[in-house]
């Protein structure tokens, strides 16, 4: 199974997959080396649901003294 039921595998160097549905997930990275030296890494995690974390959307680092620091 791929990302959230998507394609079973991706061969891109940098993949970005949001997990927006609560649940338990496992992502696998398979590295294929030359001469058959391969390795696999699995990472299991849980998406609990909606977060109460709010990030500000005003950040203007232009040196005017207002909203210069995030």
C-alpha cells in the first residue's frame, strides 16, 4: 500500500505526502544500493486528528521594527 492508498511506491528523491485523515500509518523507505546492498527503514506514526496549534500569518522581516521576529 502506498501513501494513503495512493500508488504503491514512489521513486522520487523528495516526496511530500500530507496525512490528513486520523489513523495509524507506516511509511517505508527502501534504498537500493549498487552490488545488491539494499536496506529498508520503516517509520510508524499516528495522526490523532485536528490540532489546536495556531501559527501566526504575519511575519515581515524587513527591519522596520514591526513583526520582524517570528
